[in-house]
């Protein structure tokens, strides 16, 4: 399987950050979106998917050894909470969770995924987040958002985005990006299928939560997690809306085609797509045709005609900037100016992240909470929504009114 364009770019960006830092103005990422009406709670649930086999390290004091057992899923659950006197989580508290992602009680080392996160957490572990561990739940039931991280990434990849949604009345669940049989994700159909099954497992788990409204579920994924979210939405009728943070399905349509049960031209749910600064992939169809295996596969966004499509083109961000984990790190501030799109500052990339969070909130408010004002927000131009000039372009394409045989109309 050919490495997906977005996954390859992210891997290149991460490895290239060891280059000599370029002179640039001091940059400090700030999440400036205001909290919603609810305090935020965090629960860490340790679950096993006993329908799948997983190889986990059990001893690294001498020679590495592995043991096979059921697939472990450390699930982070952010939720609307009551005000609490409990201690607010720090980013260091979140970082510590990766050491028990697969072992739950006994910390283990998984090499690159953990070392990568620790590098980006250096110097910021004392900063406060919003959530309080195990805070009392707000009464009532709230729509659900399942977040799928990028290649090999932890569930803590976009803490600010997940906490923000919870503060506005959503139950948000996430688990690490892991491969089909081990902690290491693979950029192939097996890897995408594994993370898609994790999304469905988390949706099943949400049914056990007293504050989760399981009839209103959105799947959201970043990079390779966007591919998994698409696969899950195609297979799981409980997913009522789809959000892609520069998802890999735009850059690897051949993987979508290889999954013979994923048919974007037959999907009727709404789709929100954020894409990075570049020429649109929809114009690449003729350029790609016949050059690489799978390049002739149809483009997902061009096929998405039977569900509403909201496409937000963020002009000031590169692929890596769709994650707050990367943007808030000291390392990114010192070294990542080279990845900022031409003529844009890192500060503008951070501002774009905040607008991404705002548009995500408006999207789920419109489609999961049936909020008319949020729908109008999505239909307006960025200028009408007071987005600073030159940060984004936006398109709202409503679903086609005609239906084709075999398509069940959406119940939006």
C-alpha cells in the first residue's frame, strides 16, 4: 500500500523538525475560544475489545517480550460537568496517560509514539487544561462526538478541541491510534479498518454512559484518523455526521476504493471538511490519473453529493497545525516556522485553529442539536462570520435533492 500523501507529509514534518531552527518571532499557541456554559469533566475508561487479538509488551527490563490478549482501549471521555472543587488537569497529567495506553495499570514503553509525545510536551506540562478528573456529571443527555487521532497519535492530540466541545454540551470520546494487532499503526487498509472498528467500539461504550445521547453521534478524525472516521461512518448507521481535519481520504482515494464497502457517492450524512493551504485536491483528478496505482480512484469530495458538504479551506496552516499538541509545544514554536505556508505567520495558524474549533462547534450544533442559528452560520461567508481576511475560504454545498436507487434518505 502506498503511503498516504498526508501521512507522508506529517512524517516528513516531524523528522525535519530536527533541522536548525530558523529565526522567527516568538510564538506561543493560545486557544482563545471561550468555554461553553458547562464545566468539563474527564473520565479514563479501560476497556478490552475481546473480539480482536493484540500484542502488547510485557517486559522491557531485559529482552523485549510480548503477550497476546484482547485489544486494550484506553478511552478518554470529556463530558459536561458540574462545577467542582477538584484539581484542574494539567497537560502533564494528560501526557502521563500515554504510558498506560495498552497496559492500564503497569506503565510500558512503546518507543516512537511515546517519545514523540514527550518531545512535544517538554516545557508545557505544568500548563492547566480545562477539565477536572471524575467531576460530577451534569444531569441530562448530550450528543456524542468520537475523535480519531492521526497516525500513531495519542487520544490527547487535540485536547483543546475536545474540551471545548464538552463545555458546550457534548460527550467526547477518544482512544489512541493503534494498528490492527499492535500499538503501531500501519498506513494501509488493515490499519484504517482497525481504527474504524475502534470508533464503533467507542460508540458502543457511549451507550453505557448515562449522559450520552446515542441517537446523535458524530465521528471526527485528523489525518489518518479522518480515513478511519469515513470508514466508520460508511459502516455504522449510528454516525449521523462526519468531520475531517485534513483527513487522509482526500490524499489516498485508492485506499477508499480498496475498501469495497465504503461508497461516498451513496452517503447521505453531512460532512465538514477542513483542508490545509494548497491547491484543492478536487482539481488534481486529471493530473493524478494513471500515474500511480489507485490514483484514478474517484475523489471523495467530488462524490459527496447526497449529503450536505461544508468545505473550509484554511489558508494559513500546514498539515501539522491541525493538532494543538504540536502547535502548543515549545519545539514547534522554535522550529516550525519553515512549515507555515508562504506569507503567513505561526500566530495566524493558531488563529486558524481557533476558527476550526468554532466551525466544528457550529457544525455539530447545526446537525446534532438542530440549531437553526448554527446552520445559518455555516451558510454565511467567512467575512460575514467576521473571520479575518485571507485566513480561510468556505463552501457550503447542500445535498442533491434527487435520490438514486439504493440510497436511504437522511433523517436530518
